[in-house]
């Protein structure tokens, strides 16, 4: 091999070996680097998975509340142990008050979704909910149906190949266009 | 048969080897930190980076030995300098430590609030308690460090087992009370505000599922006191935002069969702990590399003179 070729080929070969080691020993970092630097289809797919996880989280949440705390869907609930405890703490509080809270997610509008590091993500969404309280014993309405809209920031983590919600906080997000009264 | 000792300088291409190892490290670091926004500590904490970094020592040691054998002074300086710089990198990666401790009056050390530590460092517990914050202008903080009393001023350094510590901030934690509608106390606590980002700064009281988010009041009051006369309170119970307005000191706010209010609380301090060792290897390494480069320029200059 000529000297000139050697000076080009060897550094590139070294770079190739580095990337190979990265892909084998640090898979998450490697794919995260690819995602962030190239964007494209894979990034869109990851973000779509994050959004689906948040939607699933909220759907199963409404089931827990509407059933008064029946944990039938607990295994499918994409949430950390701490969040699960928090949900059932709230359900217990409602039960002690003799109430059931029936939630209904009318709309979920993503604002930003970011894959922040290998295996973690943050998403800000605007959620519009209808809710009403019922008597826990006989299911008679205790309040009129009401609507509310608020921003939420979710923190997610990849665990065993799937996204789970590990935390959330209310977020000050501008309400997306229109809707008043009861949200369909 | 006579065996000739291998001359290290006979090993070809060690400089190319060095460049080939350094290139991917540099590219990865720049793209991870500036392209992906990863913290530098995370960027270097990948196995591929650590393997290539460790391999960098090989060509540098070869160069060091070769320059000793050939007695080329300037190359020896540069190689020794590079070796020290690489070693400093390892020391920083493995042994760096900095942490933050949040302590209220009469509160002992229970752990670090935030830590940035190298892989070979164990968190060093500090037997410290904040006894009192006085009104003195100078040494106003009275602490107990391993049972011994010390009076300290703000930012005055003190040490414990190789850690350099200092009190960097003093704040006041408002005292929050949550009662039932009948006036029975559910819980009371001094809340250290500002330990995390405001949007995630919430606390819970007793067994209530409600989250209480506290932040600066929307409309700032005129009175100056350690605890503001009004704060912004957001009460959230799962998806429902129960309350989202300013509240005034000592004025109860009623919500869902309970009430919450706050009063002046107790002082607390932020203590910064660092294990700091003067990076002698870094300074010496840079000096040697610089000296080697200068020496090489002089030699090249003399050669030019001789040739002309």
C-alpha cells in the first residue's frame, strides 16, 4: 500500500472499528447518535412510539378511574412503579370520599417530543379532558360533566425495549385552537 | 546466535496509529457534546471511547522509548507531555467529585442532593449538621463537623477527608401546614424551595394525593422578608388542576375538604463539596509539549542556518 493511501485508509479503518465497537458495546448510544445526527424515518418512528405510550398511559388511566380502581389493566399500564403507586393513592383518596371520578380524554395534542438521550425522552402535550364525579355506591352523578384543558410534560424511559412514563408535571402550554364547553 | 534487542524506533507507524485512534475520539466527542447535546461526562462514558483512549497510551509510550533510544530531546519532551495529559484525563474521569448538600437548621447530613462523581469515587458522607444561622454579619453559620463546632462565613472554605466544602447560599424554607376542614393537622413541613427546577418543585403532605407546586408570586409584593409575602401555588390531583393562583402568607387556602397555608420558616443552606486536586499532570504535560515544540523549532532553525 502506498504511503498516501495508508494515511487515508488507516484512520478510516480505525473510525470503522470505533463505530463497530460502539454498535456492539454501547448499542443505545450508537442508535441515539444515529437518530440525533441523521433524523429521518427512525427518529419519526421513535417519537411516534413515545406519543403512543402517552396515549396508552392515559387510556388505561381512564379505565382505572372509571372502574373505581379495578387493576385489570395494571400489567399493560406503561408507568413506573412510583407512578402506579401515585395513581392508586389518588384512587384510594376518592374511595374514602365515597366518590368515583370518571375521566374521558377528549383530545391529546403533541407540542414537542424529544429523544433526550439513549433510552430517555420528554414530551409536552396539551390534553383536553371531560370529567364528572359519581357516587361510589350507586354511580349516581355528584356533579355535572366538566371540561378542562392543560399542558403536561411527560418524562419517559426505555425499559426492556418499551417506553414507560416515569414522571409528569403540569406545563404552561398555550391552548391549541378552539373548543368550548363539552369536549367531544 | 546473538539476539539483537528490538529497537522501538524500528516499530513503524506509531504516530499514524496515534492519529488513527485520536480521530474517532475527537469526532465522537464533538458530535456527542455539540451535535447531540450530551453532557461531556456522558459522552466519554461509552466503552468504545474508553477502549480507544486506553490504546492511545501505546503509541505515546512507543514514541517515549524511541526518543530515549535515539536521544532526540524534543520528541522526548512532547511524548512525556502527551503521556501526562492522557494520565490527567484518566484521573479526571475516575476521581473527580463535586456534590451539593442542602441542610436546614438542626438537620444532619442525610445524603447529597446532586453529585458529579468519577467511576472510582465513592460518595463521602460528611458528618455535618447546621446548628444555627445567626444574625452576625460575618461568621453567621454555626455548624457541627464530626461533633466539633465551627463558625463560618458565607463561602468560607473548610475541609473533611480530602473534600473542600463551603456554604454558598442561604435561603429560608417556608413552613407549610395542611389541615382538614375541621382544623385537624394533616401535616406540616419546612419546604426547601428551589432545589429542583421550578416546574418540578412540588411536595406532598401526609397521605393526600395532591401535588403542591410552589413558585414565585405572579405579582411581587413590596415587603422584604426571607420568606416572600406571597407565593404562587398550583394544586394538582392527577390530571385535575385544583388551584392555580397566588396565595398570601398566613392566609389559609381551602381546597377539597382541606386547607393549606404557609408562614415564615427556618433557614437552610446550600453547601458545595468538591474533591479538588491541583491538576499538576495537566500543567506539566502542557509545559513539556510546549517546550518540546519550541525545542524542535530551534533545531529546525539551526539546521536551516547550517544548510544556508
